[in-house]
C-alpha cells in the first residue's frame, strides 16, 4: 500500500521553479504507487500564529478562520510531508512560514492531536548559487523534524535559479527520484 504524500509549497509565484520541483516529486511519488497532493500555501490566506493558546477551541487547529482550515485534513491524513519553497532572505517565504507556525497546535510529540505524518522531505531553490543560504533553511527544517519526531527522507536544492524556468533538469530528476524513494 502506498503512502499519502502532502507537498506544502510556499511560493506566491505559481508555476515557478519551486512548483516545478514539487510537480517532479509528485510524479516520482505517484510512479511508486503513492498518492500525492500539493497544497499551495503561497496562494492561500493564512495568518501567522499569534500565540493565543486557543488552539482547538472551535474544533480547528487555529481559532482564526483562514485557509489553514483547508490544510488540516491533509495534515491529519498524510504519511509524508514535503516542504517545497524558494528561499527568501535565508528562510521560507512568509506565506509558507505562517502555515508552518500553525503546526504549533499539534504540539509535536504527544500533542493534543498528533499528526499521522512520520516522514519529511525538503525541496528548495533560489537565486543564490552557494549552499550557505540553503543550509540555513535546511537546519530549520531539521529542527522541525526533530521537534515533531519525523524521519528525514532527503533534501534537494538548486541555486542560481532566479527566473521562472531556471530550474535545471538534474534538479528535477533528483526531486522525481526522491519522490520515487518515499
């Protein structure tokens, strides 16, 4: 039986390089018999966590009525979560970071409503051709996985990808191979 894979994308620019990486991973996952769905956090209206500690008061992870409510059933039913984003100023785009911050409601290991997710992967791209900027984001991703108790399945990144379509065929092949390996 295949796994359920959730690909959380963070770019506000649809059809760009990170979307191409996400689509390649999804193709690979589906080729291996997994189901995969992409949630475009960059195109949604998700406010940041305000640390109000009112999680679950209204039956939702966050008391704020925003598009995070659409993400909840996907989070609660997937086996693997893939974070896929361009790197902006040494971090995830704000649109994606808002969704990540609201994972607080799930409380990590032993939270109020633990997630079914057991594994994670990371796909990154951006204009910087060196690894330093991506290493910073990868470290944050590793900390997320550690906090939530998930296993890392891999990281694919490509720098020097400023304009839409700059993503290399080799990066797409790596993303597809990662999807197959899940």
